[in-house]
C-alpha cells in the first residue's frame, strides 16, 4: 500500500482464463513476451533478478520483491534513465466467476510535479499492457502495434 504523500496506479481486469493461466502469464518469461516485452528473463522466486527488453527500446532490470505462488508477484520497478526508485509494481490474480481478476498496482509515486508525467505514463502503460494480456489470453490476439517503439 502506498504511503501518505504518494500516488498509486490501481486497476482491476476480469480475464476469461483460469487463475493459473493468468498467473503463468505474469510470471513465466515465455508468456511475458506474448503480451508485455520482446525479451524476458527471470525466475519465480523472491529476491531473483528479472529483465524485460523491448526491440529498439530499453531493457529494464530489477528484483522480485515478493512472490506468492499462484497469487501475486511484486517487482522493484525502475526504468533506464528515469528515477523510479521507491516504486513497486504488483500483479495479483484472484479467482472470479468463470475466470480471474487481474489486479494491477504500481505504488510509490511521490505527489510532486516532477513525477506527474511518470505517474500518467504508468496509468496509461499498465492499462495498455493489461488489456493486451486480456486479449492474448482470451482471443490469442496481441494488440501491440509493430509500429510502436
């Protein structure tokens, strides 16, 4: 949960896929490349390093802060050339009806004018990628444009 004086991105998405499949999509490097990044490396344990890369773009590296198998993963989040120190990115999966609820939380954005664009970018970016994850799992369709980046 975000401390006083900070903002958080917090969204929920219903995905017509099993909770196990959604959890696999947010933790398995082979699945991460179907909806998020062009390259992904990492393991499924607390304290492990991970890497996400985009063709023609940056490579993001960080640490898995927490992992509850089948339920959630929390990443220390930073971005090359951008000071995002102190922000955490958490993806959680909960059973819901005939599918799963994906909860997206990116917390720790200071309520400071210099952070406004970074916070707005996280709001937009996580919406874009979460809807793409939903599309990939429900329809097998990757919404990312090959013109991006």
